[in-house]
């Protein structure tokens, strides 16, 4: 059994190990992808962080003036940090309609509502890196492939744990001791990396697989508890004026006065509705919380509300997936921990490859001439 596990571990390491290393390194960078994007594009840093923010309606007017042909709704992100610009996403640009996810991303100055940058997802560095991490640049098929490879990565971790499992005292197996000889040092480093990083690596692999395979995951979660479904709502045009964005946010915040505004989705045409995305203090995701209020765009009536406090076990599981995967659920310490953990698959792959080559050379020397 041990020989079979060793062979399986070797095959998994030499095949999916490289993909595991790639996913880990790109994931480390993406933990701080907003900061990385600002570093690569200094224009995205707010030049007047102390200046008051313009009304939200001004940002929407600037978007409509600059892109009058884009008639679907826009989604505006309202950052908590004054150093960041307002970000607007248009999810149905004709330039990338064939792709699974490639919105138009517009950055606006909070103090002036001027458009600072207009970029298409995937055509600038951090989003290209995101697509590489999430789908290996293969769009929908790449996401499914990466999910399947993630299952094999998990199997590689399990076989590694089985091979590490001590036959004698645990204290000796857990102790790190410097040994003479390159082969032993490589072997010890590989074992130590796998064992001491196991919990974080399993967490990243499992959450990554779940995020990559949502269509396969959701039916399984439905057996745990009913999942929340986004309501299908419509406004009835009355000939009156549309509600302003600021008025819609004010209505939503009356329902959740202690919550902070995260995103605002404008109506998709004359029959669309506002969707206001708020964050309550207990929610694990800071950028993508799950408190939602849907508002009729003419009358201001609240059509539907989602409060994560009412979520069942399945929705709670989904709510925690992304914040655990990128570390934001634990704030800056969690992000730093996940960033560091992303380097471990590369260390495992390199030390495993060196160990395999060392054993192959030793076997060659033992063969008779």
C-alpha cells in the first residue's frame, strides 16, 4: 500500500504540481490585487482623499454621458478607503460578449466624477492575472478544468499526509533537524512544508474547488438547506422621473441603518430595479457582502430584502468561501497569511522535483553496467 501511495503521490506531484504552484503564486499576488493595480497604475490613487465625495447621481450621469450606447445597468463600487477611486462595472459590453466574465471597468474621481480610466477586464495586468488564476485563460472550460485539477491537488495532499504519517514516535516526525547531505535536506524541507502548511493548503484547495465548480456545488448544498435565490423583479414605468441613486441608497439604509454601502446596481432599462448592496458588521466579506435591498426605480418602494442573518447553513457556507480563500475574513493578518501560503505549493513542487531527480540518479548508479 505504501509503495502504491508513493507512486500516486509522485504522479500527482509531477502532473498537477506545476498547476498547483501556478495557482498558488498567482493567488498570492491577487490577495492584494487592488493595491497591485494602484501600484501599476498611479492614476488610480485618489489625489484628493480629504475632499467630499460627489453625489452618486453625478457618477451615473458621467457614465451615461461617456457611454450613451451602453443601456444596461451599471454597478458602482463605493470603497471604504478614501485612497481608492469609485469603480463602475458594465457587465454586458459588446467587446467581450463571447466571454463568461469580462466587464468594462471604469474608474471615476470621487471629488469630480471625472472618468480616470476605461479598461476591459482581461486586457490589463491584474485582471489577466485573475483570469490565469481562475480559469488558466481558458474561460468557462478552464474554470471547470481547474476545479477538476483542484480535486487532484487535494488527493496529492492526502497521499502526502499518509506517506508522512509516522510509524514511530510523533515527536521525532515533527522535529526539524539539520542533516548532512543535500538529499536529506531536500527531503526534510519537502516533508516539513507539506505538514506545517497542510491546514492552509487544504483550506485554499477546498475553497478554490468550490469557487471553480459552483454548478456542481449548489445542488449538493441544496440538500443541506434551501439556498437564497435572487428575486426576479420589474418596475412599472409611470411616466414619472426615475429615483436618484442617492435617494435609492437612503431608502435602503433606512432598512439597515448600521450597515455601510458597498455596491449599487442601477436599473437595467425602464423596467429594471435598483439593487443596493450593504455590509453589516458580522459579514465576512468586506468588498462583496450579501445584504441586499431591491427598490422600485420610480416609486421608491422596497420590493425585496436579503438579510444574511436569515441565511441557512448552505448560504452561510457560500458566504464564507471567497473571504476565506483570499483571507479577507480575518482582515489584514488573514490576507498576509494566505499570501504567504500561496508560495508553499511552489516550494513543494520544487523540492519534490529535486527529490525525484535525486532518487532517479541514485537508482541509475545502482544499476549494473
